[in-house]
C-alpha cells in the first residue's frame, strides 16, 4: 500500500478544487447566457403585448365609431350616448 505524502494529498485536493471551480465557471457562463436569452425574449414579448394592446384600443375606438354611425342612421344616438355616459 502506497502512502501519499501530505504534499501529494494537498496537490490532489487543490486539483479537485480547480476542476470544480472550472465546472462552476462554465455552469455560470451557461446560466448567464440563458438569462440574457430570456431577457431578450421577455423584451420582445413586452413589445408584442404593447402592440396588441394598442391594436385592441384602436379596434375598440373603431367599433365605437361604427356603433355611433349605425345609431345615427337609425336615429338612436341619444341611447348610445347615455349608455356611454353610464359606462364611464
């Protein structure tokens, strides 16, 4: 049975620590990349949400305009205006 000297044991432990450090360093790099990619996806999704909200608001305004024009055509615009006042 071969006995390691204290220096050899220390060298072995230091090598293991360096190896673990390198593994953790790589894992950290990969996690940073994932976070950056997630941030980019989040930014794109936030832009898409903002665009869709704006589009939705425009559609609502368009529908209100159409409803008002239809109401005017049938002479019931007062009813529409009252309903809008109550909704506010």
